[in-house]
């Protein structure tokens, strides 16, 4: 079997998943983070993020002696043949990606790398970053490649182990081949290309997904005006194999740690290249509009927001994760609060004492508590367990009898039987 010594820099969603999965493929992986507490926990196989299968995989990797956690880049890279950069690239000034974490990691490793090492950008980075990293390394005996990651939160391990494709770009063909060989056991379609194209694939894919969602949300609004049902429209569209059934669910707007920042970053990349990307701008604008439409819908359903008590069901940016970064639910909560509503929220993955939720919301650990004296319940995250809540008991605790289901998640008949009036999106 083909075994390599691999370093992974950053132990977040992408870094930790990559490290654990690469170890499970048989490679020897050293994963570094700057967060000492996180490293301490990971050494005990304690995983703080909500990813099915990840804790088990980390434990197996450690037990097999193939997965190690260290503090700081300098302790991970000296023996590595391939170094994956999996550090954050958040939205910076003006919407462009902030590359400071990438630059800091590269500065720290540059004099420690063994000759022939391939440094791989797995973080989502603007076109030209592979070149920039090579300049920063300032060595002619190492290589740089781009290997964008397409995993989704909530299914990170599954996505990593069963990818639709693997993309590796490098201006040094041999480096790209060495990186793609790490994944050989996955048997996934693999596309090798130049570094700039690989960097652009990632933004292009995420922005296309965002565009698909904005299109569906805009179509949902049209359905409401025309008396059509978006579920029927998307089902009918989705059978066309060129469109597909997935990523067609309307909602409160798209969010999360990737789509918002990546759409803004590509807009900046395009602008810097002299290209006015109107379609992408419209995609972002439509998403902004979606949150305003949801606020109006809730206001209309409860007869104005000032002084109304609302129980929010869901805070995470989507079901299956406890990630709150750029969550549409938090954005909507902030807007509701600004309009004078009082908010209590319940999310099965977010404990009451969680940090990072705005002061605008009181988080509770019990859904019944969120419903108490509420004028309405608002579903903001599509947790499947919300479908089978005791809706009659919730209705009994509420003062109003209204549910606004921004995810079209719930069964309308069940709500009607519980005496509740429901308002969905696009129907
Ligand atoms: N989250 C996703 O679903 C996803 C999917 C594909 C790609 N990406 C991209 O991958 C990158 C990482 O995203 P993430 O969600 O895993 O981030 P994250 O915030 O979950 O994790 C990043 C980790 O890097 C660590 N770190 C920061 N600077 C460091 C340094 N100098 N040395 C060592 N560790 C350092 C942080 O402490 C943190 O643990 C981003 O560019 C993101 O756009 C994310
Ligand atoms: O039919 C749908 C599908 C998604 N969403 C929303 O869209 C957002 C993004 O969802 P998703 O793409 O599943 O989340 P991420 O985990 O952020 O994954 C995206 O961002 C990652 C980081 O770049 C990429 O790796 C993934 O391929 C890409 O799907 C969330 O707010 C979802 O609720 C909808 O409203 N309707």
C-alpha cells in the first residue's frame, strides 16, 4: 500500500476531517493547531464539532499510531512529504478572503520543510494563492499544489471518503500526481489541472450552489404570488438530469461558514480582474432579500412584530451541525429583535449555555420552554426531529396558534390537527 508522511495544519472541520480520514487510508498524519486546548482534547480523541463518525475515526487513528496532534506548525512539518494547509480564510475587508492565517502558517514552515515537500492549499483561497505561497516559501526545492475541499458540514467524513471528485492543481505536474496518489484508495474521479484553475473550481462550485439556492428562493416568492407550490415546481424541474433534485429546497436564505464568504470573495476576484459579475451580485442580493421576505412573512402572520413573543426552532445554519457561523437563523433573529420581538430559541445541537449566539436571543434546552406564551413558533433550521414534536402540547403552551415554517419542513395536516395555522415558503 502507498503510505505517506502527511502534515495537516489546522484542526477544524476540514483539517481534522482530512487528518482523520487520511490516517484511516493508512498514511501517517501529524495534525497541528495553534489552539492548545483543542490539541489537548484531540489527543484524548475528544472532538468538539458535530460530525458523524469523526470521533471514532480520530480514536482509531490515535490507537493505530497513525494520527498525532501537536501544537504549532513547527512540530508537524519537518518530516512531512506533503503538508496540507487547512486554516481559516474568512471574509476580510471589502469581501475579499483574508489570507493572514495562510501566510502565518507558511512563514512558520518555510525553513523547516524537507526538500521535495509538496505544500497543499486545501483552504479555499483566491486564484493566485498557490503562486503567492511559492513566493513566500522562497525555495526552489519544494512544490505547491491546490487541492480544494468540497466536504459539507454534518457529512464531512462521508463526503471526504466518498467524494464526487478530487481536484488537484499544480504548475508542477509531478507534485499534483503525488497529492492525488494520497487518495488513490478512494477510487474517486480525479482531475489534475493547473493551480489557478483548481483554485477557481472551488469558488465556481460554491457560487453555482448559492446561485441555485437564490434561484429557488426567488422562484418560491413567485409561487406565492401566482398560487403555485414550490415543492411541485422543484420536483418537476429536478427530474431533468441536467438540473437534479438536490439543492432545490427553499429556506430563510443560504448561510454557513462557506457560501456567504466565498460568493463575496469571488465577486472581489472578478472585480479585480475587471469583470463585472452581475449574476453573482444578483445571487447575493437575492439572498439578502430572502431574509427581509421572511421577516415580512412572520410580521404578517402575527400582526406586527413589536412586543410579540416568538419561539425560534433552530439556530444552526443547517441541520446536522452545531455551527453558527453566518447562520441565517441568527441573522433573522437579529432582524426580528430590531423590530421589537422577544425571542426564545431551541436547537437540538446548541446548548443553552452556548457562546456565539447574539444577546438578542434566549437559548433554552427544552422546546416546550420555547413555545411557552409564544405568539408564534418559527422553524429556521430543518432538523428532522422537529417533524415529530408533540405539536398539540406545543400549541397548548402558546398564546398564538401560528407556525412559520421557513424550511417547509413540517406536515401541514399534523399542525392543523393540533389547531395551528402554518405558513411555509413558496406555497
Ligand atoms: N467548513 C467547511 O465545511 C469547509 C469545507 C471546504 C472548505 N473549507 C475551507 O477550509 C478552510 C478551513 O475551514 P474550517 O471550516 O475547517 O475552519 P475552522 O475554523 O473550523 O478550523 C481552522 C483551524 O485552523 C486553526 N489555525 C488557525 N491558524 C493556524 C495556524 N497558523 N497554525 C495551525 N492552526 C491554525 C484554528 O485554530 C482552527 O482550529 C477555509 O478556507 C474554508 O473556507 C471549509
Ligand atoms: O436545498 C438546500 C440546500 C442548502 N440550503 C442552505 O444552504 C446553506 C449551505 O448548505 P450546505 O452547502 O449544505 O453547507 P456547507 O456545509 O456550508 O457546504 C458548502 O460549503 C462547503 C465549504 O466550502 C463546501 O465544501 C460544500 O461543498 C458546500 O455545499 C445552508 O444555509 C443550507 O441550509 C438550502 O437552503 N436549501
